[in-house]
């Protein structure tokens, strides 16, 4: 069904056209003058407009011209009983999609409307696809992300539940969307919910929906995320922050594949693939009693660990180019070149906020730069100033390898201490294989035996 605006000074024409469109399943609004039509188009959305050319006062061609001057690209079909080639040419130059002569054939008119609406849908889908490709593209060139994307391709076609792990800002939602787009469910909806962003008392309503009057403020029925995602994918971000009470209810829905709205009296079957993500260590959360073990085993079927940006510095040049193009396109700016040394300075920064932080810095650079972006501009744009990051106990100066090694050493030492120097638990906390952690410690000069001996009372590994 489409919403059409019909503009004509003849009431009989308005009545017959409105009746024909309504019988065909469309909604029709009628108007007998161009001035009123302009106000209607400004006030509410229409899918297309049919306008007579010759009307008292302002004619249809002038109306079309004013719409285009206002930047309103509504599809317009012109109709006239006094048509001329000059009129048709002028209307076409102003962007009219067709020009029909009176008397109108209902069949021809409906076919014209159908073709115009089909073209509009294709243009909308094409524009949406271009935006999605740019906004949701996973840009990478290095081995770390190549391994991740190979895992995405392997698991996407299955119905296995995926748990995406990684620091904040590493692109967990992008990976979830890629899993959806490469799955048999790609024709269905992709629905997201950030569990950390919803108050505990509202998360049940957000997930399962509620009926009108089920609680104070429930003025209308609300369809929850599970129902919205039916036959598609539901992405639950930061699931490690979900309250324990809701974890039990989520577990039941995952087992039974049906939901019950808050205040409802019936169950509703749902066919949804659930993908979750968190920056927390879920195994540790389970040990602390902050996360249900049975739910952990339900969602932790295929873990996907995303590398931090400091672990994939080779991707930074491509990411900078990608973000710069997006920012310039959104703001209508001319592209500004970024010096090679400026790129290298960006690669030397450890990016605690990961890819999200890089995108913000690129936008800041382009906003402030009057010409090419150089290394001095980068140093000013980075949070710590002059490109040096202030992290307690670590000096981020010198070659990139030394800075990265210093950061990794600090992280491993902190994780070892937190886990009582137990290598198995430390490896799990860092998302590493135990043998890999031993090699890391050896390469970074961490003397495990000396550390254990100096930690009186701590159990040996």
C-alpha cells in the first residue's frame, strides 16, 4: 500500500482517482490547489504525487519546481487535458517521472503508479545497501582479522550460537551483523539489544514485550526484541551485564523457543538465532556467581575472539582511509590527504578505545585540518597530546615493538597476580592457550619461578 497525494482543481477527477486508488489498496489524499499541496508535502510523507498542470493560481509545473527547490524529491506524475510538448519537456527537466494526458485510463494510471513505486523501492533499497556497505563494512588487511573472518564464514551458515569476545570498540556488532548477512537468515531481520544500556527493571519488556496496561506507563502493546527478530537474528551485546533474574528467563526462552509478553496470558513461538557478545570474562563471572553456568553453556557454543586494534596495527592504514571517506561523504567535505608519517604515528598509539576510538580521531583530524593531515596534527588530536599515551607503569616511547611489549608485559603481570599466579586461569582470562602464555612470558622476560617464590603462600601453577 502506498500513500498518494492527488492535486487537481476538478472535484470529479479527484473523486474518481481517489476511488480507483483506494480500490487498488492504496491510501489517497486529495487537494484542489497547488499552494495547499505544497503545505501537505512539507507536513507529512507521501510515496508519490499526481498533479494536474493547468490550475487556477499556481500551476502544476510551478508546484513541481518549488518542490525541487526545497530539496523534496517526491516522485511526481503530471496529468493534463491541455498537454503540449513544451510542458512535457519542462516537467521532465524538473524531474517528473511521467506525463499523462486526460482523459485518463484507469488501467494505464494504475500501471504507471505501480512502476513508479517499484522504481522508488529499488532506489531506496539501493541507497540503503550503499549506506550499509559503507557503515558496516569490516575493513582489514592483516592476518589477525583474516583468521576471524575465516571463522565467521565457517560458522555463519549454521544455527550454532556464537559468543563474540573482545574489548570495547573492537567491532563486535559488525561481526554479529556479518554472521547474519552470511547466514540463511539474511532475508530476515537483524535486531540488537545492548544489555548494559537497559535498566534492569525494563529489560524483560524490551526482550519479550508487554501488553497494554501490564504496568504503570504501559499505554500500548509493545513487541519485544525476540518477536521483532522472528525468522532472523537477535544480537545481545554485553550479555555479561544482564541481571541474574533475567538470565534465568532468557535461558527458558532459549530452551523452549517461545516468549510470553509481560502481562500476557499466552506463549508466542519464536524462530530466532541468538548471537551474544561481551567484553567480560564469562568463566570468571560464573565462578563469582554473577553469571549462570547453565546459560553460559547455552550461549558459549562457538567463541569468536576479536583482536584489539593494537594487535592489528597493520589494518590501521586501510581503516583510516575507510573512515576518512565515510566522514567526508557524510559531511560533504572534500577529501584531505593524510601523510604517511601521520599514519605511522597513528600505528604507534595503543588505542585503548580500539576501532571506535580510531574513527573518532580520524573525524577530529579532518575537522581541524585546513590542508593535508601531518604528524603534528595527529599528535595534537590524540588524547594524551603529542602522540604519547599516559598509562601508569608503561612508557609509550620508542619503537612500536617496544611499546607493544611493555603493554603486554604489564597486562600479563596484572592477570597473573589477579589469578594467584595460576597459569591455566591466567591463560583463560587473557584468551590464550596455556602454551602460548608460557612462550609470551619467556619472550617478555617474566620469571615465573621467581614470582611464585616471592609470593609466599600462593599455590604453585
